[in-house]
C-alpha cells in the first residue's frame, strides 16, 4: 500500500479527502495543530511547514504528497507569505531532498479568479489571481513547473473550485467539487503513470462550469456529479447582490474583499450538554 502524506489535514478539504481515501492508502496526516480525530490507519505528525526541518521530517519515506497545508482563503500578507509561499517551497524542496517524486498541489480557482464569468478558460490560460491568496497559488504552480522541469519531479496541480457535497450559492454552481469527485481526481494524481507537470481543474462535471477541463478528462477523470440538480433551489436562496466586481468575475468576492471567511466549514458536531 502506498504511503501518502497529506499536509493541512485538519481543514475541510483534508477532512473530506481523508474520509474518501481511507483504506486505499496508508495516510500520514500532518497539521500545525493536533487533529481532533485520527482515523484508523492514519499516522499523525505535527508540523509547522514554514519551518524547513519540519518539512524535511514529515516528507521522509512517502510515495506522494497532497500538499493542502497553508491559508485556504484571503488573508494578511504575513500569513500568506509564511504558510503558502515559504511553506510551499519548504514542502517541495524537502520532498526533492527526500527523493519523493510526486506532489499533488491543490491550487485554486482563485489563481484565475479575475477571468470574467462569460469566459471559458482551460489549463493553458495565463493566471489572473484575484487575491494575495490567489497569487500564492500561482507561485505554487510556478514552483511545481520548475521542480518538474529542473528536477524531473511529477507535479499535479489541481485548480480546486469549492469542495462541498452540494453548492452553497450561485457562484459555486459553476465550481462545485464533490468529495467523491475530489477523491477520483486525487487518485488519478497519485496513480497515473505519465505525470510530469499538469494543471487540471478540480471541479465536478457542472453544466454551468467556466472551465474547459479537457486536460483532466485526457488523464481519465470522469466526474460523477453535476451541481445542476441543485440549481433551482440554490438560485432561489440567493439574496440580491450589490457587488458588481464580484458578480462579473469567476473569483467572486475574492476579487473585491480584503478578508474572506471560510464559505463552507464542515458542520460542527452538536456538543453534549
Ligand atoms: C478556495 O480556494 C478556498 O480554499 C475555499 O475555501 C473556497 O473559498 C473556494 O476557493 C471558493 O472559491 O469557493
């Protein structure tokens, strides 16, 4: 069984992914803070990836890395710099030093968030980040490209939409990425025999998609979900907007706001009294 390191394992995407991959891989799960729940067959290693020795320690002896660690929304520059830029460099460089060949880098729709919604984009468009967070994802894609070309590593960049079992608003009808489709794309990223440097969109097969995801389909991705079945109820729930910049662009409020809260945190378990 392959050993896969998941950094940032306690976040929403990490939590969905760990559940979906359980039993298929030996999971080494890492985060800055201790995890609330560690599943059977998981091994937890605490790490601050902004510290290179930590990155070196956790990447030793794994077959592939899913590097989720870092800020997952817009935030202050210092935080983005340490977690997403220094942290990403440390993980990629530590992987190289440890001889880990394959990295799956969950980049984001916010690397291209300033494309307009009436524009269909593919994996070859130049980046148009919508935030400091988006810029950090473009940095990660560029670093992945460097490590593929210069060191022969296998780098799989997934520009992730919104990971959730169902769309939470109208914008997310275009970028929904259900947990089972996420698991399928990640499995391709781990298993495909012919990865060098790839950019794919991490989204389900949404009718309202803004993406030409032919590069993912070429690699065998067959998403099972389409947000359209929730379209009517999602649109009916939507309150009238008032932010023309957000509404015109794919990145939505990331294009106009300075700070963003997590849009779809996992539901909190009810506390016992
Ligand atoms: C992202 O990149 C974030 O990580 C996630 O929390 C969502 O905000 C998502 O984009 C989105 O655009 O909905």
